[in-house]
C-alpha cells in the first residue's frame, strides 16, 4: 500500500466508468440512513472508498482512513507493491446539514492525511533507516515544501550552548543529537505557540539498558516529534494565524563508551542541574531542554510538549504525571504562559503499526488558530464556548493565564 495515493472527493454522479473496486465505510446507524438510490450507482464501481458519516465527523473519518494506508512498506508483501494506485475517498453526508462537501474541506483532509501518513512512516521506520541524520533530512524536506529553513543546533554545539539534556542523552550514538526548529511567523500574529516533540530515534535505555522483551519497538520513541512534524506541515499549509514553532529534540539513546552513566550530573538549558539515576528516563531530559528553549529563546506564550514518555497504558498515572512535572519545572512554575504536556506512549501504535497519532489531535486542538473552517469546526475549544478564553487573574499579573488558542 506504500504506493497508494490518497485523494478525497465529494460524492460524484453515477456515470463514471466501472473500473475500480468499492468499499463503503461508516457507522451502522449512518449506513442505515442512506437511501438505496444514493449508492446504487456507486455499485457500478467507480470509486474506491465511500465514507458515510455526519458532517461533524468528516475530519475524524478522513483521518481514520489515512491511518489505514501506511507509507512504510516493509511489513507485508501487499505493501511492497510498487505499482502506483489511486484510492479516491468520497463522502456521503447523512443527518443534518448533509449537502455536498466543499473543496476547501477536501483540501484540509488531504493535508491532514499527508501529515498523518508522514508521521506514521517516520515512526514505523527502524533506526538504521531513521537515525538523527535522516530525521533532520525529513525536517528539511518539510521546510522546503513550506519555504522555511530550519534552525539546527547539533552535536558539540549543543554542549557549548548549554543543552546538557539533549547532548547527554545522545552523545554516545553514531549520529549526533540535535535540536531543530521550524518557525512559521505570519503577519498579524497575536501570540506565539511552540510544539516541542520528543524524537528519540531509538531507546536502548542507555546504560540502564532495557531487556530483550522491552527493547523491541523502541524505534517508535520518536512518535512525538514525528507527529509534530506532520501536524506543522498540515497546519501551515492550511493557513495558521499565530506564530508557530515546531521544536524537535532528536537523539539516539545508545550504549557506548561516551554514554551517560547513572550518577552523572548534567547542566540543563534551564540552568538547573540534574543527577541521573536511570538513563532510561531520557525523554524528560531532552524535552526539558526543548521547552526551556521555547520559553527563553522563542518567547512562546503557549508551549505544548508531546512525547512517548512513560508507557502510561500499563502503569498508574503517577509516573506520567511525575515525568510531566519534571518537564514543567524547566519552564518554571511561575512562567505566565500556558503549558500542555501530552503523553502519547500508548496511542502511537496499534499492534505492529504506527498510527500517526498526534497529527489530527494537534490540528484540532489548535483549530481556533487556523484559517481553515473545518479545523475551527472540530476544535474542542470551538464555536461559542468563549468561557475557555482569556482567564486573566489578578495577582500582579504573575498568574496571568493565556487563552489556549
Ligand atoms: Zn527510555
């Protein structure tokens, strides 16, 4: 399926040449609402996927379909087919407001699908083919597509500039660690948003090494950074109103003579020092440097960090909360902006496959900062709920809260 090109379309007429197979997808109650006349012509199979849903579910449904067509091609013989195929996804809207779907909506779905498939491909690709060098190339390619040149701080420069967290985690690896930033600064922006992603391209655990059953799958430890790359590409393409920075904390947590030892003390970008007791708790170290950079150098009003941090699905919440607070401490708890910590360790994959999780989440969560009508519509902070906004508190301005978007 790697060579599948995904296209989104409005429901077309019934006279297309009958040359492609058809799959009709939808929740049962929605399928039951569909009059036979509307699909009888489709069964002369001219499209590949027919999505039946309500208008409010178009975004989620389109994103779900994107996840079903991964670009990574090493997992099955079917996915190694190189002949180019086009899958056209058409929408038949049921329920209220079920008119035809707009061109702008289809463009938004195409951008979101592109971002999801990019993120999933990066997460699925093993470290020997997705090390920090190659991840940086992926970032540059997204930059090229958007006309943005990334800022990259790498290897010994990290040490010189005080990024003891990222440097300490990645210094033992063959390809050096990096902090990379893509910045989109539109005219008229009223605030600055930074998304900070954990990009551990492989996590052996370091000297506190993982076991033979817990290490496999650790190629996915870059899921936060991958999601942020996919979401940044889609968000900028669809028009973003505020300043948006994507900050990638890239490192391979490897074993070698240069590896950080338990008991070592690192000086972090925040100015704090950290004594290491477990080299497998590396995610919070790279993110601590990333969020400190976002607040100190990028002047962010809103910082969101996203990471596969704690495997929270099979532990209690204490560990993930603790890891989150560690990261927050490096922004400083008296910082007046808004900080959001998102742990995606569980949804980053489903079985053996990356999901591209995080792309649709970020596009929707920050939908209010987008020019795109559909992203505004799906934002959980959306239409008419202005009580979420501008919670300014007194206290001499020290605890002033920003609206999220
Ligand atoms: Zn780890």
